[in-house]
C-alpha cells in the first residue's frame, strides 16, 4: 500500500499542487500591479494640485514680469534663456496617458 501511495502523492503534487501554486502567485502579481480606486483618487488629487500650482506659477511670473521685465536675467545670470512655458511637460496629457494605462491594466 505504501509503495503505491507515495508515487500517487508525488504525481499529484507535481501535476496539481505545483501548477496551482504558480497560478496563485501569478494572479496575485497581476492584481498587485493595477491601480485601486484609492490610487486613482490620489492620482486625480495630485493632478489637480499640480495644475493649480502651475497656474499659480504662471500668475507669479506675470506679476514679476510686470514689475521688473529683466527679473529672469537677474535671478539666473548664468543661464542665457530659460525654456518657455510651451517646453514644460503638459500635465493634462500626462495624466490622460497614465489614466488610460491604468484602465487597460484593469481590463486585462
């Protein structure tokens, strides 16, 4: 009886237990890689905060330029020209790209 029981257990562990264990952790890794609802809310809050900070920086730069048109050269004399606002990262486009990527992960 013992001569039959051990090979049956070994074969069962190899063909049932091992694939189950591998599939279990593969599904765990896939679910851990997706964004949760809380993560998406946090991402939206951070996007809103970044947009508001960008608006504030634009306002401050307009005020500074109105008061002193040469303030950029006075603050950073080693830099000849600072990059324009159009060269900055488009926050809305980046947010849309990240949101789309998170949605495609959830679908998988």
